């Protein structure tokens, strides 16, 4: 990802100077720096081709195909840890469900509290 503000700072450029160099408005440069507008690819091409300004350190973006090499044992251990975390999330979700039921019980039918059945009839003791 190209950090335009870093580019401007390491080259001691004001937004207005950068705007003049790229033939755009200072407001557009501001929008780029605030993340509202992306850096146009022709800006980067111009910087690289002319060699007039220094480029900031590039940070790989999250959507690149970054490859990390590691020993198989390390990979297996990481996979095991990921499986453990995922299984714990299921347990936590189940425990949260139980807690929610205890803290937020369903409303009680008031008729059943005083001994009446669901239709409001009071129970009679069996005569025998």
C-alpha cells in the first residue's frame, strides 16, 4: 500500500506542491491522505519513472499473495492451536447461551403461579 502522506513528508512537499506536481487540486491530495480517494496508479508511475522524488517504504497490503515458509512442525502446531481456539469458541458460545437464559428467563404465566392450570382452572384434590 502506498502511503501518500509519507511520500510527501520524506520529500518535504506541501499538499499544494504535490498537487502541482501531479496536476490535480490540493483538495484531491487531501482526500488521498485521508483515505477517501485511492492513490491513482499514474501518480506512482510518474514518481518511479522520473526518479525526482524518494519513494516511502512500501507496506504489503492485506490482499497480496504473501507466502511464509516455515518448518512442517511449526505449521502443524499452529494448525493445532487454531483448532483449539475454534473449539473453545463453540464452548464459550454454549456457555453464553446458558447465561443468557438464566439472566433473561422467559416471562412466567402468572396464572400458573397461584396453582391454576393454563386455562385458569384451579386444581382440585382427588377424592378417594
